[in-house]
C-alpha cells in the first residue's frame, strides 16, 4: 500500500471517529428548537468550523441544511483527491448523485407547477461542479425547456425520449429508474474495470448487496403504490449487478402481496439482514443496510477505496439523521418517533 493510500485510509477512519455518537444524538433529541440544534452542533461536534460564522439566533433551517450539505460535498471532494482512477470515479459518483437529486426535485416541482421554488432550494455551491445549465433550468416552465437546460450534460440523452402525458404528468418513477441506473452503472463499471483482487471483491460485495435491497424495496413500492404487473415491475429494476437469483426475483415480482415479498426475500440468504437492522417501513431498509455495511468496512477493511466510499455512505447517513432531527423538532414530533428515524 502506498503512503498516499495509507494516508487516505487513516484520514477517512479519523473523520468517521468524529461523527455524531449516540450521546450526541441524545443531546440533540433534547433540543427544543432548530437554534438549539445549531448551538449544539456548533459547540460540541465536528461541524463547529463550518458553522462558526452562523448566528444561532436567526438561523434558518434551509440555510443550516445547505451549509451541512456543502460541507459534506467538499469533504468528499477533498478525500477523493489522491492519485487513483477509483477515487476520481468516486468523485464523479458524488457529483452525479447530486445532479440526479436536483433533476428529480425539479421534475416533481414541474408536475406541481411550482418550478419557481427550485432555485431557492438549489445548493448554489454546486453550480460550478455540474454541466447542467442551472440558470436555464431554474427558468424552465415545461419539459422541453427542462431538456434544453440539460443539453450539455449526459442526462439529456437519457431523458429526451420521455414525454408528459395529455394531462402533463411525467413518468417520474421510470425517469428515476433511468437516472439512478445510469449512476449505478457508471459506479459498477468503475469497480469492475479499475480494481482487482480483494479490493474488487469487497467493493462488488458492498454495491451488489446495497443494490439487492434497493431492488427489494423498489418491488415493494411498485406493488403497493402502482399495482404494476410482474413483467412491468421487473422492467423497472436494475438487475445487471445483483446477487438475487432470477427465480427469487420472479417470485417477488409475482407475489400477491407486500407481505409475501418480505417472506420471499427473508427466506433467501440475501435477505438475512432485514431482521437485524431494525426499521420503520420498507423504504427505510436500504439506507440502514448501507450504513451497517459501510460501518463494518470502515472498521475492518484494509483497502483505502473501500474505506473511503464507506465513509461517504456513513456521512450521508449522518446528514440524513440531522435533517430528520431538525424536521422532527421543527414540527414538534415526539422524541421517541424522531429517534426511531435515526440510523445509528
């Protein structure tokens, strides 16, 4: 292992060690307002530097979230800056993930005829990292103008064949599948082509398992909310990289109920983690699996790329936890319910 790789591994583990502990979460749960949350993060956690110039007396939830997202993005960017094709690919993965999030958010607003809200929630720091014409996108009022804003990005060719129906509705679920399929394909291709040996096997195991549970969760969602036939459900799954057998997939797609889908998944080795992670609803399972796998890798993997991407995953979870806390406290949700949403 090179000295640079060792430094990245050490740095990622050190940063993970500074992430919020259960003690921190309990103290945050005791906060009565967003301002109190900000004060605690500013005074007792690794977020102190990024929040040092923020006045807790007039902090806005949206600004606090934006600052934390910006901090997370630049932490990833800094960690990815070592001489490796894999790290460069991970950096691109982070950018693509954020691009997809913003595209989907815009399309949801477009369906609701509320695109004027887009720019107020757009992470302005990200504009210089994307090929999407952000200003043009913010001013788009229909799907054609939306596509024009994407014309310089690879997403244009992915989405140009989609069209709104006669009522102006877009197939957002199909678009989501197309976009995330593109991002995952790039990530998986990176792992297959740029790694070898134990590093490749660890990364494949990590991403394949995450994809297994995303497939499981998507089958549940498509059955529950869209009532799609089995063949249509299967068309909406990213099946190129999965450990789930064709027979198991067919059984889940053909299941009569979501309860049966759960039973089928849990009967297979691939579903053994469901009962061990604790979850509130089906969509909660993939991020909990991802966090559990990432945390294990940070402690036990000796491959810098594995530890680096695992740190990214735990950091994303930490931010998601903070957002859940802020939203729960803002809307006076009881502490027990907020805590049940946290992934630790």
